[in-house]
């Protein structure tokens, strides 16, 4: 991997990849064999690559933060060029991207892997509230560490966990940390002194009924108060109050507000499309996400633009598992595009969320837009030790050894083997 500054970078590349997160690393590493050496540029300013699904484990005390971090140069392919800058704007009619320092880089094929932007600022007073010892979030690396410290020092009172009415990275993580908090409080012998409330904007705890049934039973067993149709709007630290707007069944605010007192607050923050896409309306939908065909992952208007990951305006959940499912489709369609062949429409909005419900059990939710789409030949809605072991040990190994290296295209092959070939992609 050649690291270069923008002023030393070539002015044109065969393939330009915007973003060096999971999608950018995985797809650029896979694509290196399609073009000559030095003809793929990955543009990202970060020094480090983070295994963000691991933040839940950090918050729950099962990982150290450093287990989730590697230097960026270690996860990018040596044949590719790393431009250590950020993209300010994409100009699709000129087949170019503009960097923050004004440098113009042209491309023949553009891969947008810009991720999501975490927006604590979208909740009133939340950025300031996060400075308080008992307000935290696993959605940022330093705050994930703080979450673990809080859960081990908090002694009694009311705890609130939230899920916003907005796009978000792995929406299931908001309730995972709630379950781990319950485990920690029980282990510390203070659970009877702590009231736990989980507030979600949605009308049920999970939007796939098979898994929602199990999770509703779990919150009852754990004596977690489930509050539906509530979206966090503001935090008042002096009063220790969280203000929620009440939602209707149509997913729209009713205009009513509810104030809840708290002693400990964990916030899953709203997210938005990244700034680069908000600056590039020619390629986005009304919500500023990349406007792609959700089955082929090609842009709806500009044929030489593809996308992967959280920045897509597709209906799948925004998870690493969804991204690796997209990798399978892109591994077919990018070569077909370069060879001027018709594209395949094979992505089925697959996603997965390993819901950690205790220190030994996981509900391994796997689904498409049509419902459950499970890999193991057992009922994955049942909390299982094997699912926990996969989540705790095997999935991170797959991520680092196969995923970001471009060698993991989702579990469909494993699924076919375990189901004796009788399953769909």
C-alpha cells in the first residue's frame, strides 16, 4: 500500500474508493486484482481502522478497546494507493472527486463507501451532556470505554437506554448494551437497586416478529421496562431529565412530549448521511443517501458509480453483515461492468444482528426484507451459547482475517452447506 498526500497523488485512477471503513477496505482489497497495480485509490484521512461492532463488547467489559483497532496501513492492500485526505464533494458529471484541500482526482469507476455520520448534535444538549460522568454511548470509541467504566461505578437509581427515530449503525446495539448493563449490575449485586428502562421509537422491540417475540420475553425476565414509540429529543443535565417525543403507529411524532428522570443515560445517537454526500446532491436521494439500485448496488443515474455499506439509500439494516452480503453482489457486478456485461440483481437486503442478551447467550438474528434468513440449522431466535461463542470469538476473527481483506462475501455458501444446499442466497 502506497501512502501519499494529495499534492503527490496522481490526478486520475481507474478506481477511486471514497472511504476506508469496512466497505472501503473490503471492496478495494477485493478489486485490486481487476486493475493494474497503483490504479486503485482509497481516500480516507483516518490513521486507524476500527472494528465498530466490537464497541458493544468494550462497553460491556468483554473487550479492550485496542482489540477493535488496527493501523489503517495494515488493512489496505499494498497494491493500492492510500490518499490520506477526505473527500469534500463528488462531481459525477466530471467523473471526479474534490478533496478538502481542493485537489481534484478523476476516476473511471467510483465506489462510494462513506459510511454514516454519528450526530450527537441532533439531540438537544447531548454533546454537552456526554461530558457528565453518567451519560454515555457505545457509538464512539472513547465513549464505549467510558460506558464500561460507568456501568462498573454506577450504584443505584434509574437508567435509561434509547434508540432514535433516525438512521443508525446497527440499531440492535442499543438494546445489546442494555442487556449487558443488566448482567453487570447483577454480577455486582446491585440489580435490585437499579431500574432499567429501554426507550425505542419503534412499535416493537425488534422489527422481525420471530426475534421480537423472544426479545420481549427476555426484557420481561430481566425486569427491564420497555417503552415503545418514544424518541429522545433533549437532555437536561442539571435536572437529570430526558425529553422524549411520542410517536404514532405511523412512525410520525404525535406532538406530545414525555419527560423521564434518570441517574444514568445511555444514548444510541441519530445518524445522517456523511457530509460528502450532503455536499453531492446529484448522486443522492431525498435523505442524502447514495441513490442506488438496491439489488445491483449500481447508481440509478451514473453507471460508473457503485456503493457499499451504511451510506446506501437501500432498505437493509446498516450492519457489517449487510455490507458483506453486498460484497457478494458487487464481486459479480463490478467485473461485469468493466467487461460491459449486463449486471445481476442479486442483493436481497440481507442483514444480521447478533443480539447479546447475556454474558453467555446470543439471539442470532439473520434476515432479509422478506423475514428470517438463517445460516445455522437450528432456531436462531432461541438464545444460545453457540451463538455467543460465534459472536464473541469467530465473527471478529472473520472480520480481521477475511472480511476487511476482501475474502468474505457473507455466509451464503456456509448456509447452503449447513442446509444441504436447500437454502437461498
